[in-house]
C-alpha cells in the first residue's frame, strides 16, 4: 500500500501552515513526546487510498492559530474547533492529492483532547514540529488488517 513520505507530509504542512499563518514564525523540527494535546482534529481519506490524517496542538497553539486564521482577539471553543478543523482539512486534502486516487476526504472531526483512532490503524508517518516555541504533531495512519 502506498504511504506518504515524511518529506511529502512536511512539505504539505509547511505550505499550509505558511499560507494560513504567514512565514514570519516558521515551523521547526520538534521533539517527540513533548506534546500535551489540548486540541486535535482528523480527516479520513476513503477510496483507492485509505488513511487518516490528524493534527494535535497544545491549547495555546490552537488558540493562537485561531486568532491568526480568523483575525480575532477572543477564542471561544467554537472558533478554535473551526480553525483546527480547517487546518486539518487543508493538510488532509493536500496529503490525499499525493496518494493514488480516486478518493474522497471526510469532514473534519475535532476534539478538545485527542481524537480517537481505530485500534486497527497503524501510524505510518509522524511529523513532530515546533511553532512559536510549542510542539505540535501531524500524523498519518492507515488501516492494517
């Protein structure tokens, strides 16, 4: 089964991140295991390629992403959920475009905390990154039978 490479995922995340949040605060390599997930979101891809793309962010990063994406000062939970959902939607859509098709992208599922994954899914790509001094995680899972 085809899987996205770490290089491809990193390129997609950097491109989406830069388009949403500007390049003055770039994504940097992160350290695995330092993340305390405050918000997460996931999209699934179904069709010729099947997988799940998820983003996990500490609360402070999710709120800052929301402020910058929506150009607001206040960050009620509904706005944070919308911003984190849109972020994973854009990343997931770009990852989907790199995989064999045809396939479709689900609507994002957003959670305060960590989005649940199928017990049969296996992580095939993990991008630990850092933004504005805080860790974040983008991962790709596929179903293994």
